């Protein structure tokens, strides 16, 4: 089979890239190892930055988003049993985030360009010869136990809770579906977390005076490690890596999918430029242009993670520093604005 762009992976990055190329009149074939059902059912990120939402709308993908997407203008930081609202929109000239649930044979392909959009464990990055990429990584001494529950969220805005027993997060997917997370040790087994234990731990860590957490049937649970990873450059010849195939950010702040969309927007533009003019300038600049954003987001996601999680080896010093940071963000508009700017997402450049 002959096409212009071969895309490996039908996740958010691969499908968005295929769509953007289609709008430029460029043909692509998307290869996916898993079944359509697997791809559609997989639990994915649910927090979209303003820029991601604008891109979906501008490229004709805004219909379901308009019907089902929930606009959020703030988040809450919760510690010592009290909530502190970060007014995202007020602090960023009206930008916001959107909650938008994403899950609803051998082929030989010959193509001009390959886009590796097949995630951290995919084959694309592995196909690059040894020594051609430099990778940077950091493992955090904690993981997230994530659950999807059939219960109306007990909050209108996301709650990021700092607690001596570890971090907890109350998020949502829709008015009927809650998404909740607990910090756990990376080696833990999900079988050690029966539903009752999960709800009890969530109630403890999310506690605030005068607030209660409603529980309900847990539909799915899983444990994900938190890690940082970046492969440089995000290119080898005419293979371009995008999204998790090139980089992983720790989950805190929900940046992974948004970063993947930012990559493929740059890549689609570069590929279109090359077909239009014959110049490889934009393609050659792809990696450097993406990596600037990637490292900005690495810094934000790792500092959010470090501020909110309990470190297993903490003798008390780090905890005091974390609390000082949380109090500073609750008190200083400048500190809150810095968090808000990064949280709603920097403009796609
Ligand atoms: C979600 C995930 C995150 O990592 C986060 O910071 C906020 C929300 C979520 O899955 O809803």
C-alpha cells in the first residue's frame, strides 16, 4: 500500500494527526495493533487545555465537545481539611480547562514520512538505531491508583489534596461519572485495593470540614507509575515521534494528551509545508520546536507532583517545605497565577 504519511498508533495523537493532514489534503494510513473496541474503550485523559479545545473546534471536531464538554474555571488545592480555590480563568485572562471523556492483519505500507504515535511502549522509538537518540528519565517513588466510578462527582471543580497519608485527586468525566486517584507505592498490587478500602482512603485524604464524598460502583481500577521521560531528538530521518512515544510526563496536572496534541499540530504543519514548498526547514525544526514545550511541561508536572505527593523517605523536612509552598500559592496571587498559566496551558506556538 502506498500513502504519503504512515502513522503508527490510533490513539489521540495518531488520529488527530491523520485528521490535520486530511485537512491539508495529505493522505495518511493509520496502523493500530489493537482492536477498534480496545482503542475506543480505553480510559484516557479527561482534562483538555484551552489550546487543545480551540484546535478541536477549529478543525471541525467540536460537536460532541460542545454538547458534553464541561468548562472549568478553577481548581481546588486542599490541605489541612480546607480548600483553597485557584481561580484559573480570573488569573489567566479568561482561559479555562475542559473536562471531556475520550473513550466513547499485516499490512505493508510505503510512505514518505512515518509518524510514531504509538505510545511509550510502542515500536517506533525502538526502531531507531541504538545511539541515535538520547533519553532522559526520572522515576518518582510513587504511583497512582486510578478509579472510574458510577457516581455523580462530589465536587464541581477538581480537587488536588495533600495529605500525610499521600496525595488524592477528585476529578470527573461527566455529571454521572467520577474519576478519582490515590497515591500508592509503585510496587502495589491493585488486588490489594478492594472497593471499600479505596473509598475509605479517599474519604480520609480528601476530608474537608462540612464536605462529604459520595461513593458508588467502581467500574475500573488500575495502577500507573509516575515517570518523566524525554527522547531527543524527536526525529530519526523521516520518522517523527509524537506524544508518549517521545515523552512521558508525571500525571499530576494532566498534561500528557495535551502535549501529544501540541506535537501533532506542529508535525502536521511541517509535513504540509514540505509537500507545499519542497523545503525541509519545518520538518528539520520539528524536534526543537516541540522540545521547548515538552521541557516546560516536564518542569511544571514534576513540580506539581513534588509539591503534592508524600515522599516515602521524607523525614519531615520535605513535608514542611511542601506545606510552605501550598500556603504560598493559597496566599500569593503571583504564585497562584504561575500555577494557573501552566495549568490552562501555554499557547500553542
Ligand atoms: C485527571 C488526571 C490528572 O492527571 C489530573 O491532574 C487531573 C485530572 C483526570 O484523569 O481526570
